[in-house]
C-alpha cells in the first residue's frame, strides 16, 4: 500500500433548507393563515480519529467533501429534515490545518476523538414566522443559510512514545520486531521502510509505543531522500533511540553517522534537537564492533550508549530499563492547540455604490444580496418590506448623497427601478 502522509482537500458544511411559503387550505375555510414550515439545518462536517487507518491515501483520490443540505420547509408548518453530518475518518495523529490562515483546526491525537470543523447552515424561516398583526398574509419565506467551502491540509504525524532513528539499514526495523509484536518489512537495502511502523513494547508491566522512523540521509532536512516526508513523524515522540551500525558493515564511521543524523534533526526543527536521546549500538555481534564502540564512546563521552545485537536479540534489557526510566520523567506526547474556524457568512456585511457607464447607480454588496434573496417581487407586502429595509440599511440615504434624483435608474443585482425621493 502506498503511504501518503499529507493531502489537501476541500470541505463544506451543508446548506440550510429554504423556508416554505404556503397558506392553510381546508374545506369551508376560505382564507387560511400562512402555514409554510421552516427549512432544515444543514449537516455539520466532522473529523474522527480512526485507529484502523494508517495513511491518507484515500484523500489523494477524493478531494471534495460536502455534508448533506437541509431539506426545504413544507406546507402545514412542517419543518424540513436536517441534513446528515459528514464524518471524515482520518488516522490517529492527523493534524487538520486551514490552508488560508495556517491555523490548526483539529489535532486528531486520540483514538475515537471527534471534532466538528464546520457547522451546517441554519434553515430558512417559513412564511408563518413572518406573520404579524399588521402583516397577516406574508407570501415570502426566508432562504436557508448558504455555507462556504474551505481548503484544509491534512498532515499525519505519528504518535509514539519512543522513535527509532538512524541512517538506512542500521537495523531499526529488526530492533522494532525484537522489542514488540510488530512485523515490519525487512530487507537488506535502503529505504525498505516506506512508512513509520508502530509497535508496543512492555517492560516491568509498563507498555509504551515505539515508532520505526524511515532511514534518514544527509540533506534530509532540505528534502533529500525521504527526509522531509518523515522527519515530521519524529516531532511528536517523547524520546529517541538513535540506532547505529556500530560494526561499520557498510563502510561508514558510526561517529560520523551519529553527527549526520543529529545535524539533520536540528536543521529540520529546534524541537527535535531537544528531544532526549539514547544510543543503541547495533550489530555488536559483527567484527570490528568492539573497536568502533570504544572509539565512539571516546568521541562522545556524555552520550548514553547501549550495545545491542538485533540479530541475536541480546543487550536489550538494559536499554528497555533506561527507556522506561526516562519516559517517567517526560511530559505526555505533544498535543497541538486547536483553533475554531471563523466561518464566514455568505452575505458579507455592507454595500457599495458606483456609477455605471449609462449614468445609473449600481448598488452591490452583502446587504443587497441578502435583501434580494429574501424578497418576493410578486408580493406587495414583501416589496414594502424591501423598501423599508433599503431605508433602514442606509442605502437610500447613500444614494441621495451620491446625487441620485427622482427618475434616476437604480440597479441592484438583476433588479432595476427608478429612484423616488
């Protein structure tokens, strides 16, 4: 299976259903009152952390996710059904970030966690809700609230207590298989591990999660090899076990290997440089391991080194004991602070007036769009309300200040009328 740990998708909550305009009809009742029902609320858009998922591959093939719209209102004061919420399931450890602002909207760091990112639009009111003692038969209803689309970035950051890091083919996957029940793919060539493998280790009735981070190479912090794709998986580990091929079986100096990896970690993020680290000197069963180990300890006298052999499963008790001791002194796995998305209204407040080429006055803006959407041009009472709102919102006064006189052409959207002062 292809491993994908970053994806961009477009999300949208459901629109609210439109209110209904109707009148009660019954035998022997000639003039029934308004009976239009309200529209249903649009469905919310929800993210859920699913422990059965391990990659963002599905989001590579599907980009748009839209919750269900609310149903329109119905006659006889019947409210339309609410739209069903859309639940987007992502792997545990996924961070959801708003592309435009960069704000973190959700940190899906716990199994079963759910977070509402977008709320469905409210349903429009039916004409029954607009009846008053002086307006007993309104023929208009309110449209449902329209919702906007947002682009978000999904980024999978592995959650583990301990991260195994090191150059390719130093034995990280083998060590993971020895310490846990995980069965990672293992072979004698670089970049065998194409995704972080997780396993659970247990020591003295204490369990903790280990992650085998794919092999890093020099230049990883600049994106060389698989570096950029996987360095982010280390950020959420509480401590690191730096695995070295202490035998130098691939004609590398363990001292230089150690320096290269730590340089890459520091370049990528200052956070990584401060994570507590132990060294597992692997392949001690091979020739020259003993001499290389002595040279390494002389070069780095303050580094805690644990000689191990994954091939013979020896030397791990002392390493596990120390890992448990260090974990007891560390804070929990890093959690990101979540920010609520400020959902923009479809109707941006305000209006703007400019002169057209033909001398007409063109009025645009959210206030105008909302007025047009909530007005029935075929209903006298609705049009009277429209005129009152033009005055209340200051549009008439603004037109007057712009020099509009009786008979001048005024254009609002597709509507045109003569100005009457």
